[in-house]
């Protein structure tokens, strides 16, 4: 299932998106924005991982003895 989301862009940004699609870098405008969202999600996961590493170094972790301890 898909949901349609409409956004408003300044003309200069809209031209950049259209140009990227026209040059063949993306199959469509939607694919351009899906790509941006995947990048955003990857960056978010990276930031979360960095925070987790810092917490681990501080000793803020739990030793798991079994899979049940994940709950």
C-alpha cells in the first residue's frame, strides 16, 4: 500500500529535483525522495549507534544470559 504526500518546494529546488530525474540519476521524483528518506534513516541509525557506543563505554549495558533477557 502506498500513501501520497504532497510537498511544496521553492522553484530552485524543484528544478534541481527535475534535473536529477531528467539526467537519469533517478527513475522518478518519487524515487528521488525515497532515496533521501533512506539516507536520512541511515544517518539516524548511525547517530543512534554512536549514542549506544558511548553508553556502552560508560558501562551502561546489560549482560544477557538468554534470549528471554531481551524483553
